[in-house]
C-alpha cells in the first residue's frame, strides 16, 4: 500500500501543471518516500524545538 500511495503522490506532484499550482501557493512541490519524509521531520523537529521552547509557546 505504501509503495502504491508513494507512486501515486509522486505522479501528481511531478505533473507540471500541478507543480505550478503548488508553486503559486508559495510552496515547493516535493515528493519523497516515507523514509525520506520521516528523516526530514526528525531533522526539522531537532532544528525547531529550541526555537519553540525559547518563544514560550504553550500547547492548549
């Protein structure tokens, strides 16, 4: 299921018209494997955690 879903999403994101619409929204059209996404989330979490803590933001 993961492989089929990854392939389907990649096909949509790689479509030039869809990619242009994504860019128009101010985003970067990226597709990745579940493993690549997990690694990115972990890197981002490590990067942003001290910033969030220093800001004093509290979860409701």
